[in-house]
């Protein structure tokens, strides 16, 4: 651990500082303040060291979550698609263009999502449906059954 204090890798340096301070009996909140990280980070480093040893503690791991939980499932995404093919004015909004933020707001108000999600969550749900979203959308539709054929392509 003493060698880690001379490391050029900031992760190894910080973790060695945490472990040495912990060995001296310094509490996690004081270590966090000294090292410049969160208290939970200090606790996590100590826990990994006690459980797996020094090598595992000093190894850089991914910060990506182990499991991803989609906040907009497949059924909700289809409802979202149907909602976006209507005018926002149908839902009492003062605009005729959909933005991702507006879609997130209305999807929560309409019960499509259980909680208010971010615009990026809406973008990701639409991407799973094959809808690309780069700017505000205004889909022009018609009640004419042959509208898609006359237009030359199907609307998304």
C-alpha cells in the first residue's frame, strides 16, 4: 500500500490513501473529506479490500450498472408511439410540436410511465421502436386509409 502512494494512477493513489487512513482508525467521513470523495466510496473501498484483498481493491472496474431496468417497457413504448402521432394540443398543451421533454411530461400525466422520466429515457424507448429523434416532431397524418400509399412511405 505504501508503494501505491507514489503511483501515477489517481485511482490507485486514492484507494491506498483510503486504506491507510482506515488502518490508522480514521472514520469514513473524515477520510472522504481528506481524500475528496463521498463517504460511501470510502466504505465501498474498505469493504472490497476486506472481502477480496488488495489486488481486487486496486483494480479498476466498470462503473456501469450490473442490470438495466427499462422504465418504459415494450407496451408503454407502443402507447408512447401512439401518443406521439397525436397533436400535443389533444393533451392540453399549447404547442403542436412534440419535444422529448414534452413527451416525458405527457406520458407521465397520461399514465404511460409510472414516474416522470427524463427526455433521454423517452429517446431510448423510441430508439428501441426504430424511431430516430433528432429534433421536435410534427407528424402530419390523415384519416384517409390510402394516405400512406399516396404519401409514398409509411409514417413512423
